């Protein structure tokens, strides 16, 4: 019976060693695939960045030009700009005042 137990232990030890080797092989394979996926995603992100950079620079330049043009127009027509801003503020205040008065709920008493 002792020989049979030793045979079982040897067989189990061989199985465990084989499983450890298989796990090690799978870990290496997963690691290689993960590294490959990382470099692929990194490459795609680099390409997207390189493609978007010129458009972003162009958009920033256009925004700066528009801002400069608006500032120049406001400087040239200071009275009109001031009037427009005051009028927009007054209209906003009036709308807010009207909405705040109409949106108050009716008071509810605890016995209703």
C-alpha cells in the first residue's frame, strides 16, 4: 500500500508541475498580448494626436482672430457696446424677475 501511495504522490507531483508550467506559459502569452495591445493603442493615440494638433492650432488661431476683431469693434463703438450690454442685462433682469414671481408654489398646510 505504501508503494501505491508513493505512486499517487509522484503522479500528483507530476500533474502539479505540468500545471505550473502551463500557467507560466499562459502568463507569458498574456503578457506578450498585453504589451502588443499597449503599443497598438499607444500608436493609435499618437496618430490621433498628430492628426488633431494642426486642426486645434488652426481653431485657436481663428478664435484669437475673432476675439481680437470683437475687441476692436467694441473699442471703436464703445457707446454702442455699452448700450447693448446694459440692454441685455436689463432684459435678463426683467425675465428673471417675471419668472421668479410666477414660479412660486401655493403654500401647503400640513392638514391638507
